[in-house]
C-alpha cells in the first residue's frame, strides 16, 4: 500500500520496498485514489496483439473461403472436412465448405452469394481499418513525444549537470561553489535541496491574507542556494531573486505564477505570508516552468533560500566545451574531495527519462502497425491473385476487344481501393477517439491535425494499390490466347 509521511512540514509519498513492482505498474494516483499506471500500456498492447492475431485469422478465413469454389468437387466426395479443420481461424472456412450440397457441387451449380461476397469485403475493410488506426496512432504518439521534448519548459535544462554533496563538499559548500565557478567552461553553479525535476517535497503549511479555511492547497517546495534560479535560467515575472546583497534571505519567499493565481493575490511583492507558522515575505514571482512530465499540470510552487539545507550541486556548462569542462571538473573534484568519485548526471537526461514509457509505446506502436499492415497486405495480395485468376477469361476477352493494360489494371484495382477508402471512413472517427483518449493523459498535449488522417489514408491507399497493382498488371499483360484456349 502507498504511504505518506510528513517530515519537518514536507509531504513525501512512496511505496514500501516490497511493492516496487506493483508501484511501477499501478503507481498512478488521482486525489489519493489509485487510477492505474503502466499496467494500462500492458493491457493496451495485449489488446493490440490480439487484434493483429484476429487480422491474421481473417486472412486465413478470407483466402480459404475464396478458394472454396476451386475445391467444390473435393468437398462433395469428402463431407468430413469439418472434422479435419481447426477450431479457431479454420472453423469458418470449415463450416463454409461443409454446407455445400454434394449434388449441386458435383454439377458445378454452387456460386458465391451476395452475402458471402459482402462478408469477405467486410473482413478486408476491417483489416485495413485496424491498420489505419495503428498508422494514426504511430503518427500522433510521435508528434506528442516530439512536442514534449521540444517544448519550452520555462527553464534551460541543456548542459546542466548535478551531483550530490559528499565529504568536504558538504562541509565547505561555499568554498567549493566559488572554486568550480572559476573552472573554464562552467557558466554558473549553485545548490538545491533536491532535483528540480520530479514531484519532490510539498506542503500544505502556507497561509496568506484572505485565505479561507476551505483552501487546502499543496505547494511544491524547492529549497535553494543563492544563484539557483539564475543557473537554470528561470525567468522572473516580477520582483527579484534571492541575493546576498540583501543579507540573509531565510525569511523571504519566491512563488511561481500558478501559486499566486491560486492564492488570488494582487500585487504580491512585499505581501506577508506564513510558512509553517513563521512570518515570511514575498520578494518575487517566477514564470511558470515544468518540474515534471507533461502528464502533470504545473503545481503551485514556493522557493525558500536556505543554503545550509541544500544537498545537491548544479552547474551550467558552456555549450561546445562539455568534454574539456567535465574533465577539468573531475580533476578538481579528486583534488578537493579525495576519496570520493564525482558521480554526476545531466538534467536533460533526467527529463528524457520521464518519457521512457512513451518511447517504448512509440517503438511498439511502429512494430504493431508494420505487422498489421504486412498481414493485411498479404491477405489483399492473395485475394487479388484469386480474383485475377477467376476473371482470367473475362480479361482475355476484354483485351481481344481492345482494352488497354491500364484499363484492365483499373478494373481489377478499383474494387479493392474502394474497400480501403471505406475502411478510412470508418477508421477515422475511431482513431480520433482513441488518440484523444490517450492524449487526455497529458496536461499539455498537441491537437490532432486533419493532415494526420489524410497522411494515413494516403499511405493505406498507396500500399493497397501497390499490393493489388502487381497482380493486376500481371493479369493485364498475360497472353489472351492462353486464357481463351479452353473456350
């Protein structure tokens, strides 16, 4: 079960050690209630895998029933075919074949009914409909991930590395920060109590003028050293940042825009507030920035300046000088802090890690879409080959009467292309609904554009035309003498 503990006014949430696997799959909570997690993706791809399997079974049923007319006599000597046919994908062809009347079969009087042809076409429409949905899904997921990676987060995460204070660094942090700022290539450096990315510490213990007893607002808390806001390039909306020029700043606070909005404060600079019962003063307001993934809305946030409470160093490195600067920093660290190894991470890598699940979804979606399209094309290829074979004599007569290769190709292709277009009509609203549902999991997301569906439809039409076109051209260029020889 999840647990929550309050330490020195901070609220921390987590899961017992033994429940990490469950937390990974079921860790999402909304208003304190479990609302899912990565298990949603497990179920989603299990469903997609099932759909792809169904598509493959549809191919078997379609091609088996299409070939049934060529095996009518065999079925009329062998009524026990149903006992030898598989009970899954083979069950439908088995029933289809076994219902033929032996007398009619042997006389060659069995023809496909309109309903049977319609059902076969419906299966093709279903196959390509699923493929179109997956193509749209791949496009939308790619766009959302690209949006998340390129969106202006409100701070500069590029070339920012961070590491824990250890040994002498934690004993003399001011001297260490002053020293590394002199290393060529280090633009600025400061310290923070914990990583800026992530939910981190939070508190309900803030009071302000006009606060109602009903106002229960959870503020994300960041404890920083002087210069931390500047190191990350966070913009000030009004007021000022923490500065040693004003002496100790322990009684001063900086809020973000969202916090000021939820507090309904006008002219916040200089306003008195209480934090955990202590009198504080607002000296600045920073513009909103994202501390978590785009799944989550920007929370109300408060900065406190307590250098002695910080535990992590952050340093901004000049672009283009990363390798030389890091080597120089490592050499200095070994000298300054003997016995300790500089274990650092980059802030942008930490941010990218927030989207590991989405990256996996994107990759799996491409695989599933490719597999579904391939299987659908195999089925379409087989049906096109069978159709061309059934209409061999018709094609021969048309060619004798002067039909061109192009007209024959168009004749054989248009029916299949119609099915793909029908699939597009039915698949578009379904794809839109499913992807809107997926995007609703992000507090900040793209808007699905019309051209996404146009691109998916065009891709499906081109793929279908190439698949069917090969068989159509093959039939169109065949010698009509051979096809009419038996007449």
